[in-house]
C-alpha cells in the first residue's frame, strides 16, 4: 500500500471558542484516540485530509500522521460536517499498530448475473458493507460477491462470502447479503370477462 502522509499540529484549548478560531484560520480540530494514554488534540487542514483519502480505500486509508517531528499510523474514524455548507468541521482518528489487526467496514460489490434474474426474478442486495478483520495495511478495498449461482427464491449468506487474502470477514449471525425475489404476478383479465362486462354496459344503456 502506498504511504499516505497527513500533517497536523498540536492544538491548545478545547470547546467551541478555540474550535471557531481554528476554522477562521482554515483549520479544523481533530482528535486521535491512541492505543494507550489520553487522546491527542490536533489541528489540521481539512482539504489536505480529504485529498489524503481520495483513493480506492477512502475511509479505510492507512494514514501516516506527522505531528511535531513524530509519526504514528492512524485510520479515519469519524467526522462532523456543517449541515448547510457540508464543510468538514471536525475529525476523529484511531491510532493503530501495523502488527495488530483492526475491525473495519468494507463495501460490498456484486459481480455476475444471478441465475434467478435470467429466469425473471429480481435481485436485491440487502447488505452493502461487511465487517472485516485485517492488518491496517492489508485492508481490502472491497468485498466482491458473485451472485451468479443465486436462483429465484434463494439467497446468499455472509458465511458464503470469500475473504480476500490477508483478511477475515467477521459476523455474529449468518445474515443474508443478497437474494433473488419471485416476481409479482400481474393480474390478467381474460378476454371473455372483458367482453362480458362490455355487453352488460351496452345492455343497460340500451334499456
């Protein structure tokens, strides 16, 4: 995985006042939750952060955080945006170790054409991301799900998915990822029934 560096600086003060002053300077407050010790309160350029995760891994990008000459590895954990302008207001990170696996959400991407769809069924994907355990630098970009074998009325469960090399899909219950539903039958009115209804209407009008 290509090294992605994100620079930040230590910040003093907490609360709305200091945060407002940071944003006036084009920065946002950030917190790094470490594996040990107290959280670190930082300030960083939101544009730099957004550019750093502008790659296929997106939120699962392993970031090398540089602060005052020191480096640590972090994952983007959470964020807050302005409800009107949609500008980034705050960011949270989780410090990780390269030799310790982490649990992250990875998007699900379907491939193939289900047998049930070819037979007239409707494919529904009920799960759009799964929990994956992997080392921080081995997190897969996505989990590919081949839906080809699914027939009408059948489903594919999370236990049937193949974990990418170096990772494991984790789940507590064997939930459904995708299924092919039986198409709804359209109500067809028989021609004789239509003709009979027309004759009845004409009889009433002529009477």
